[in-house]
């Protein structure tokens, strides 16, 4: 529908089913140690993390739209079954009318400490940044095999089945973010282009990054009207995200897979 945003409705049962299917496919096609065995790497200088408070999220979709604009995510509105959302919002209705309650879930890339997607990439396009602790991609190397999408248990990688369409937004694209092309994978980067500027500034000034410099750094966090999102460095024990992760409300999805995701959720109760 032109000029309108259509909400994605999915039940919690279906949401968990989708992630379970992704896990099953990954485990069926990978060696047994591909997920469970951690990558042999040194501790990252930074461990950037996102915390999403499910109690505060109102499902306004501002995070999804800000992400699309900031990161030059294709619109492709004519491909209704192949939409690309680096950050996606799901809705679940509970109860019977008139006592209906709607639960809201958000899903960016989880930037795992032990990412299955990195292990299966045959050309090194997907990699784990040793300094920042993020899962990133070299677009020029991607051959479109989609192994990473298969291995990801969270379903947060998107393939460009067609040439990216920006619908007359071509002149308003963000020059700091590389555009993608048909035939390659893309995903959330925690707005790495913004993050690198903060790191560079702190290094030039010979100081550590301040928590307040990171807190509203990703576009999705900056635009969140209900302050449901938080961003920071888990290697800093005094950061906002570290304190929230230590709270009794924090949990992670599919922790039993050993992926060590760097996205935490805060329970509603």
C-alpha cells in the first residue's frame, strides 16, 4: 500500500519456531563443533552490546525506519516476501477481546562472540572484528552463497534477490555507508561508521571512550522515543549496558547454542 507502513504480525510461537528452524538447519549442515566450539581469538578491546527493554518498547517502528535511512537499506517494497530490515519489529496479540494485550519484540543482528556465520563463509566475507567484537562483512568479497544466512540461528541476514531499489531516495543516501548490490548478503552493523568516528576521536585525544558517547550512537537507539534501547561497551563494568545486563531482568535468545550474542533483552516483568 503506497504511502503506508504495514506492520509485521507474528506470534511468539511462530517467532521462536523460525529461530528454531534456523538453528536446526545450521546444525544439520555444519560440523558438530561449528557452533559449540568458540573461535580461537584474543579478548576484544571493546565488546559493544545492545540492550532492548521489552517493557518500554511501544512498537512505533522508528528504529526500523531510522536504520533504513542511516544505512541505505533498500526499500524494495514491491518484493513483499523479501523485505530487508536490519532491525525488525514483531507483534504478538495475547488474550481475548476486549482484554487484549500486544507484546512487541525487536530483532537486530546479535553480533555473536562465537558467530556460526563466520565459520561457514568460504571467502572470508563475513568476519569477527578482533578489536570491536562485532560481526562485519566485506561486501566486495561476498559471492552470494548464503551459507551465513543458513548458519545464523537468529535469521538476521538478508539476501539481495534484486537490484536494490531506493524509490527516488538515491540523492539522499548516506555517503558514509556503502550501498550493496544484487546477489550479496547484508545485515545490521551497529552503525559501525558512527562507531569508528567515536573510536578515532578518543584515540586522537589519548583517552578512553566515554559511556555517554556510545549510549545513543546507533541510529535505532538515537531515534527510540521510549528509551527502550541502550548501547555501550560491556568491557566497561560501569557502562549503562553492563549495569543493565547484571540486572535480574536481562536474558539472551538461544543461549544454549553457545553463540554468545551481544544483544540482551530486559523482561517485561
